[in-house]
C-alpha cells in the first residue's frame, strides 16, 4: 500500500520516536492569513516598529501560529484516526519564531492505555518543534483517543505518564530576549494595564464574540497542514455521532486567545501551556465567547522587564461570559468548550 491510512492504537510502541513530514517555512503570508482568520491585535506580533523598539529584531510569529504549525505536522502520524484530542500539558515556548524560519516536528510516544471497551486506546506523546538548525522552539505533551484496527489486538506494553501541574516559571524565563520596557508604548498596545495591575483570583469577561463559519475553519486547518478527516470530510462525518464536521480544537484556542485581547492586551506572548482540555465540540454557525481568571503571578529570576501571569481562559459557545460560565465539581456548564491553563508574559 502506497497511501497512508493513518495509524491505529495497536500500531504504537512505548518509547518510539516519530519524525513527521513535512518541514514548513513560515512566511509573512502565513502571518497575514492567520490575522485574517482570527483577528489577534497584540502589538508585538502586529508591528515591526513596536517590536524593534522594545528589543526584538522584528515582529515574531504569534505563538499559537507556531504551535499550530508544529502540531499540524503530527496529525498524519498521531491523530488521523483519533476520535478526540483529550488534553495538553507541559508546553513550553523556548524562543520567538520569525517569518522565514523552517519548522519541523518529532514526537515520542510516552504512554499507551487501552480503553476498557477494547475498541480504542489513549496515546500520549511529547512533541518537539525545531528550527532548521535543530534548535527547539516549542515542546508540549498531548493525549488522544485513537481507534483500534482490530479490537482483539494485544497491546505489548501500557503506561500512563504523570505530568507536572504547571510549568515552572524559572524554566520559561529565557524564552524572550531582554526587553526595553521603557519603550513599551501602552497607548499603541491598547491598554494601560501592566503586570502589577492584575490580582490572583481576578476574573475578566472578554466581552466580544466570534461566529465561526464552515469555510474559514477549514482554511485555518489547511493553513496548519492538519489533515484530520473529521475537520474536512462531510460525507464521512454524516454517519458519526455528531453527523457533521468538527472544528479543529486549536481553532477554538486561537479564537479565545484573540478575544482575550480585550482585557489582556499586554499579555503579549504565551510562555507555557500548563494544562488544557477540549470540553465539548464546536460546529460551524456557533459563536465563541471567552473569559479568563488570574490563577497566579510570578516574577522571573534575573528579569525586571517582564513577569508571568498564570491565566485560565475558558471559551464558551453561544453563551456570553458575563457570568463566567464554569464547572461545578467535575461537571462543566453546557456552554463550555475549552478550558486552558497557561503562562503569559506581561511588562512590569
């Protein structure tokens, strides 16, 4: 067989390393299309002049554009036959990425757990995105529910990994170049609020909403070279549980991040992903809203220019977030579709 049907659960081996096709050179064209699809307005990623004034050589890519490109490489080998992307942990953005750089991805299988129904299993991977010189720009863990080809197939070795509750701020301190925050123009950035203005426990309704259309979510997913069938094949998905195409979970993350500008305009760079869960699916025609909670703040060793906010951003569908829809115990409000815990840099 010369075509790739994708891997099934029993095809994975604990400890194996997978080199993913295809290296991708990211250009200003990708940046423009990403901006058109999501509308992020963070000044550092929008303006070369703004970025250069505070110490960058030019505007870096939006961190989530880097994430999606690195993630997209893994799909044909990890999640082509997945039923659900279950979660994220231990994500770290190691340095800014700039237009013209080429990214590639390698994954290690760090866990396997067969489901009790023997029809599926959970595959845990640690994926690492690197530049053309092999320097790491991003690493993260995720776990996906994957179908078995043969329910009777035996699994040679199982292991469920444990993950840190959050990424240590000290491990993220070197992810940005030294910044001249005296040149940081808060008027141009869109908000006067800096690191010291945010308090643990504070909740922010990001107010705005974005309705998702069928064409744009498919364009976005193709931009990242994500080939998962559930996002594209309307004929095949009509016989699934939902009866229609699912929107790529990363699309929701980028929408929520773009919406968070209203209230977190100076949280200009994502440093690390502590945990994340796609709580429920999103479909074309739904409208996404978001709110955030400040979980923690952290000063960084050797840095007086920026601090870290630990943020929990919750996205909902068809439900504005003035009342901060959340969960009671382990049960989420029916409107919640994303629960993301991450660190973001903010000038001090």
